């Protein structure tokens, strides 16, 4: 009985160690670019070049204004809510980028976004590889 309990805790220890290694890998490499969303303040202190906020605030109306004029106000607000600076996005989309978006999101959804619909956070993170 003691051997079984001992083996159980050894297996749990190994699983815990593997999870710690995996979390460390994902924190350091940040393959899905989640660090700015999950930890904007800590991310700015530890990795100063990953989060940049250059949008200006109009103090009279208390709204944000961005230089990217191709986005609707709702799209800009949705991007800011997930921690993405709208000014960091390109103002024009190349045909190859559009093909990539269609491959990930589908033609109907791409047409909706062109018409002013907002992307969900998950859709943005899936399609962010097309912007590189």
C-alpha cells in the first residue's frame, strides 16, 4: 500500500514539473501573443517593447482617437479592449494578407469585417499571423 501511495506522488510530481516547464516555455516565447492581454502592466515592466500605447485621448469628449482611419470607432474600441494598439496595425491590407484572412476566418466573415463588424478576441489572435 505504501508503494502505491509513493508511486502516486512521484507521478504527480513529474506531471507538475512538466506543467511548470510548459508554462515557462509559453511565458518566455509567447507564441500566441497573449502577454499584452493577460498582463499589460507587468508585461510593460518586464518586456518594455511588447506593449505600446500611442493613442491620444481627447479630454473634452473622453474618447480615444487613433491615426488608423480605415477602422470604425467600434473596431478601434474592440482592439483597445483586448490590448492592441490600433495604430500598430497596417492601414491597408495586401491581397496576400486578405487571402490569409479568408483562409482563417472565411469569406463571409471577412466581408462582415470590411463592412465594419468587430472581430472577437479569439478571431483576432487567430488572424494576427496574417499581419506579419
